[in-house]
C-alpha cells in the first residue's frame, strides 16, 4: 500500500476503481511526466448521491461532501494512470465547477472538500493552485447507471476477451484486460500452467488436447464461439508464435465468430521464416547481424570469417517439435568442428528447415532490448516503446525470456521499426528483439515476433495498456490516432504481479534510476549465447556522452567520466538507487540470480517486508 493510500485509510477511505468514461475521452492521460485527469462527478458505486443546485436542493455542507467524493474519484483516476500514487510529486492545479443558484457565493468553500482531501492524502505535494467556478446550469439528471467499461448499458458484455494459451504471456494479457476494462478473460489452452491456472484474473479455462494441431484447433474454437455467442463480440488474442499462425491460417473461418488483428499469411511467413526475414529486413534498411543459412542434408560449406558464432533454427515451431538431449534455443560455437557437431545434432533430430549461422554480437543481458508496437487495422502505427533487459532467464531452453526490463527511449530506432511495419502493411501487435552492438554503435534487429512480447506488461506500467488499442480498434471502431513514442521510464518485472486486491502483500511499483550495473563477474546468458563477465551501464551507449542526468546525480562524489566506457570491463559510476519494496510471487532458484538481486535491490526485484526474496 502506498503512503497516500495509508493516509486515506486513516480517514476510512479506500481508493475505488476508476470511474469509466461515459463519452469519447479517457479518465486520465499521461504526457511525459505530467498526468491530466478528466473532470470527475461525485459518483459512488456508479450512482450520484444527490442532484440539483447548491443553494436550492443541495446544502453547502452536502456539496462539500460531494466535492470530497470528486477528490476521491480524481485519486482513483490517478492511480489507474500511474499505478503507484507515491509517484505523484505534485498536484499542480484543481478546477472545480459548482452547479449553484445565482445568489450562492460559497463555491470556494464547496471545493475545499476536494482540496483538503488532496492535501491530506499527498501532504505538501497536494498543495495546489485552484479555480472554483459557479455553473448556473439546468438541474442535471443522469440518464444512465454506471456499468463496468466492458459492459453495455443494456447489461450485456461489450466484448469478451478469448486468450489462446496458458503461459506467462497469457497471464500478462489477462492482467491488461482486467486492469484496463475490469473484465476477466476466457482462456483456451492445451495444458493447465500455473500462470493462468492459479490466477483469479481468469473467468474460465478450457483445455483442449492437441490444440496446437491444425485439425483440432479450428473445430475447438468454433465450438467455443457457439457456446459463448451471447457474451458480446469475442476478441481473440494468441500468445505464442504457433497459436498466432493457426489463427492466421484459419482467419477466414474464424472471422465470422471472432474479432482479431493480425497480418496476412504471406507476411507472417516472410517475418517468421528466418531465411526469408533476414534478406527482407536488409532490403528494407533494417540493420541485422551477418547471417548465413545452412540447408539441412547438404554439406556444411559455410565460410565463417570469425568465431564465435550463433547457431539457431530458422523455424522455431518445427524445431520445438523435435525434442532431443542437449536441445537449446540457441547455441554459441567457437570453432568449425564445434559448428559441424551442433549442425549434425540438430539434423539428427528430424528437423528439416534451414539452420541459421549468425555473427555473435558481444554483450550480456543488458545489451538486449525489445520493443512492442501496435499497428491499427488501417496499417498506421499507434504505439511504440523500447525496453532494455535487466535480467533474462538462464535455463538453456528459456534464453530470450526476460525476467526484468527497464524502459528506454531512442526515437531514431523506434521510428525505424514503426516505418518498417507501416511500409510492409503490417497490422496488429508486433514485438522486436534487438541487441546493441558496441563494435559499431548500432542496434541490430534479431527478429520480429507476430504477437506481443512476453514482457509487454511493462507497457501497462508506462501508462499504455496494449489491449486498449485492440479494444478501441476492433470493438469500438476508433480511427487511428497519432503514434505515441513512449518516453516514460519504468522498471518492470515480467513475472506475475497480481492486482492490488488479489495480492497477499502490498507492492510498491517504482521508477529506477538511470544506471543499474550488472553484477561484476556475473556470467550472463543472452539470446545469442553465453556472454563474458562485464559491468554494464543501462541507458548509456559505449563511447557516447554520459547523460546529463547521470552527471548531475554525482555532484560532490568526485570526478565522473565524460563519456560512457567503451570496454565491457571498464568501471562505471552508478547513480544512487531509490529504496523500495515489492513482493515477487515466483521462486528464484538460481544462486547466481540471488547474488545479483542481493547486490541490486532496485533492479525491479526488491525485498518484501520480511526481508525474503
């Protein structure tokens, strides 16, 4: 619980759910580091306690309490926008409009109900400038009763989300639907994984044996649609590459029963099959690592100029269906003999698609980046962000799954990805994997995923709920808006973080400083293999000028480098990290991870009040 909520609790106040908009606006909008909150009525559980004008039907004392309720609803909108109310550093201005009779002059005293509440809740940060205006309008009588934002005023659902998959990605999408629209999605999957199986965010889980089989997938979804046809439009979201492929392959049959936004099958093949993607990306000006393809069954004749290199399958879906001992997502090899052995091992499994042999880009976890984008059904980009990896999974079969990320901003790189997707006619959610190449000071594109990333929950932490773009586009038919390049900087763990009323202990989301060093000597697995020990600076590119905010943070602490270190082993000064605490609901078994977390409690993995991890 935040300090603001603790102060409100002293008054017997619990912050309610945000009041959904009743017209074409948002309860609050974040622009840079400023939150603009829409006007709030004194609604309590969706109803007005009183109506009329102050000085006639409503007394000044009653109006004071109603203004206080408006203040509570303002705080609810703020919390919905920023997550942690302790992030609010100042209430700048409050505007109050009082429906009153012509002879009533006590508007300032009425608005004190909201002002005094904000002052008590936020302390010095709640002291604000203010306007109190008389509104001598007609008596207003509500013509509706408030309903959750995913319900129509007839009491039927505006839409029902249907998530295909039961993994962590499915959990994050369920969380986004619940936090944004108060709706618990329905889930269809093959196995009951704990991410969704133990979550209160899920309305129901339907398990279908062999769901990943094309012959089973379509009948299962058509049967599900028939059973839930009275629940409003069914909004379909896939959470894995294979499920997305099945949706696209059966798009014509599914479109009569579901709403979804994905690119064409031809474009899917071009982006997902790496032997097509890398030449395609290069043609469109995307920077990629030096890449070669080995055709299975042919002699290994690839000429490698320099080792180590990365070996990985061009078709991950087929590769994952051929299990074998020693199987990893990617392999890092140091010689031609090692390369030949890995290729022979993959071929022996029955895998028949091309094998990628790619230049290894040096760097650890913090050299990896990802970006989520939303492309409107018209083909225009509406959202793009960028995040740097703090820590990723280190199991051989889980490399590339990020445990924690921190938001970054690089307008040129974000524009490059946006323009690429617009140029090729892409629609729907997309996720880029990138790696910073310190050798030439550029980002290299590793792949484009035809879905949201597994760490996409950090977009919600930035104040941009990804599923809201789907809902506004596919359910409410909104025309494309101007593309948002997200600058908000947040650190976000990618494992489940339960909504506040479903948690067993409080959590305090927080903004990390601009530098978080990787543990000295930490052997970090990355998407391209096992990296060397290094000390990394987050948000600082090697060889470029040190950010001004970092230099300012070291005033009085001795000399500071003018430029970021080029050498991975170069020591760096680090900005002091804010204190805080958060409960993580996932066991961390790796002793190496525990050492990292103990040394850096600000890197999104923070101690809970008991001192345990």
